[in-house]
C-alpha cells in the first residue's frame, strides 16, 4: 500500500474524479476526508474516512476543512483540490455572474486549498504534497469554454508558483490535466452522439477517459514514488494535447 499512515483531504469527492481519487487513497491505506459542497448518500468506514461539507469558494470553509482533517486524523499529508464546475459559454456570451462563479470555485478554491494545506503542513513540519485539478483546457483552446479555460490555465500557473514557494519546506505541489472523462460534469455533452464521436476521433487513444485513469495519476503524485516531482502538470488525456 502506497499511502499508509498518510492523511488526505479530497475536495469534490462526492462524485466523479474526486470520488475515484478518495476511494483509491483509502484502498492504498490513507485516512481520507471526503469533502463536497453537496452531502453524498454513500456511507464511509469511520475508521478510514469521514465526510466534511465544504464550499471551496469560501476561504473560511476551506480553512475549517483543513482544520477538521487535522482534528480528526491528527495531521495532513495530502491535499487534493479537485472540486470544480463545468462552465459553457464563449467569450461573447459569458455573463459576469458565470465568470465570477467559475473563477470562485475553480480557481479561488484551489488557491484557498493550497494556502490552508500549506500552512497546516508548515505548522506541523510535514513534507506533504498538494495536487490541483487543472484540465487540458488549461493549456489548449476549446471553443465555448472561456471562463472554464481561464480557471484551468490559472490553476497551472498557481501550481508553478506554489511549488516554488513551498519547495523550501519540502512540500510538493503538482497538477493533473485530464482530457475528457466520463463523469456527471460531461454527461450531457457526451450524451450527444456527434460530440462523443468528435471527442473519440480527436483523442489518439480513441476513447473517453474514466475517473480511475485520473485517480491513478493522483496516487502517483501523492505517493513517495513522486518524491522528486514538483511544479509539474501531468496530462492524462489519451494523447489529446500531443496533437
Ligand atoms: N470530467 C472531465 O472531462 C474533466 C476534464 C478535465 C478536468 N476536470 C476537472 O475534474 C474535477 C472533477 O470534475 P468531475 O468531472 O469529477 O465532475 P463531477 O461533477 O462529477 O464532480 C465535481 C464535484 O465537485 C463538487 N463541487 C462543485 N462545486 C463545489 C464547491 N463550490 N465546493 C465543493 N465542491 C464542489 C460537486 O458537487 C461534485 O461532486 C473538476 O475540477 C473538473 O474541472 C474534469
């Protein structure tokens, strides 16, 4: 088991990619705080996991989430800032409200997570690590996703900046950039046969990804296997960005 004696927080763990990451971390021996803005209907083994409600757009709630993890399990080794929303809309039709909401959740939330987790690790002298969820849209364009793309590009640069700031403390910070993954977020667009075919055709490996594809990358980054890896972005995209 790769995460024995480690304590992790995963935001957006109520479904999709976050749930797959949290479940894999538990299977690998970690104690995990599953967090989400919505209370999920699944049960957790209290010896290994706990649910803490948190809206990542609120910095006080994110601070409280990290505090709750330390109180419950005694320490924090791994912070996965995964919570995010999809946001459709091109540059001409993105409203102020859409722009602000998307930034608050997808970018501010990741900043709040890195700051809170970094401070908790620093205070306890823990050489932990932070994983931020970006996207292929953080580095390549896609029509009709202006606010979303801006947040995911921001996550990449925030990851670089935080990695440099926290490296002297031995804390690693990395990002994952998934391609198109079958989750609630993409359910509606992937249900459209034309869109689905377009994604498959443009993905060199010829398929849409699964949440576990991303969880395996998170496990690598969270574990000591990645002890010399910081400030990097791992693309798990079936080859999308290689074209
Ligand atoms: N699915 C994809 O194709 C894909 C591709 C690239 C990146 N991502 C990113 O992966 C992450 C997870 O997305 P997913 O595909 O699993 O979607 P999902 O909708 O299944 O899961 C997102 C989770 O985040 C939670 N959430 C939403 N707003 C929140 C908030 N304010 N505070 C806390 N939790 C909140 C939701 O309740 C949900 O459980 C997101 O950051 C997303 O942008 C997804």
